[in-house]
């Protein structure tokens, strides 16, 4: 399995990261993608990837933090992405639920990340919350200027954005949310997404899947995300693991070079 979204550089794993990684490896997680949420955290995220042969990383600014990095440039992102362990741009996107950063700041940051994705040919990790229509409009407008590879991460949006993304060649990642009793609408959307476009993630330390709900999430719990997807699709869980792993390896192709 490939855990395509792990947040390993914060306090949650400061005391036992090696144990956490070993538990994941024991249950079959063979690749990890460590996510950069703030540009000033990039060195810490990259250090984890550089120290582990089975971990790669991204570079980017989460929409919550876009107000804190108004001067980040496309060149900054492209230069960081040139490092061998960097295989994706982001996480970036639009989140209008909390309003930690203004809409304008989020849009400007997103557009810079899109351009960096175009230049580097690395996939673009997209976070969307309460911004489906605007995200769809921006992705379509930007794609018309030049292709890039979208990934709709930890997808909880509506069917329309999912289908608009798929039309642009996007992948969709599912997390432990898929197993939540309250997430029937998410399951309805994921039901209609073809398996060849789905990848798995934990988004740890957040969003622990059932039956680990309420605990600190960790990459070893990815197996429960695979099981939830297998139940939804009516498939054997080993087939789900194989297909989603192959999808993730195709998406993050730089990790195999």
C-alpha cells in the first residue's frame, strides 16, 4: 500500500515516529508521501523523506496558511521541487469553512501552485472545503491555459466537482472518512468514481478510520481505509490494495525514478 498523505513532521509523532513507521511497514505500507503544509516547514518535511528510502514529500502551502506566505513565488516552489525526494506540489487549495485566510489570498496561492505543477510536471495536491464551484471553475480555466495533473485529496466534496476533476484527468484520494457512519454522501460520490482513478490516504494524525475512530491516526491504519473502499465497491480488499497502489505509483511517478 501507498499512504499518499501523511503529516509526520508535527508534535503528534515527535516522540515515536520510528515506531509509527515500523507498524505501518509491518502491515504492508511500502510507500509514504509526507505533506508540506507551510513553506517554512518544508525543510523538516524534506528531512523525513531524505532519511527514509520509502518516504517522499511534497512542497506547498495549505490554504489555511496562504495569508502567511503572500510573497511565495512560483520559482520558490519549482526550486524546492527540484530536490530528488519531492514528488508533488501542495497541499494547496480552497477552504472557505474556517476563513483562516481570505478568499483572495487562497486563490492567489492556488494559482501559483498550479503554475508550479505545470512547470515541474508534478501532481497538484488539492484541498477543497465549501468551495466546490470555485475550485471547479479555477481548475477548468487554468487547465485551458496548459495541462497539469490534479489530485482531489481526502475527497469530501460533491459529485459535480468530482466529475469536473475527472474530466481533467484528476485522481481522487479517499481517507478514513469513507468509513464514518455519518459519511453516506461521501460514499455516494466515491461509488461513481472509477477504481482506476482512486488512491488511498490516512491524512494522519487526523481522521482515524473505523474501528480506530477517536485515536491518533497513523499510517498503519491505511488497511482500514482499504477495507472501507472494498466494502463500498464490493471488491476483495487485496484487489483494492493492488489497484490503488498501482494508481498512486503512476500518479507519483517521480517516486519510482
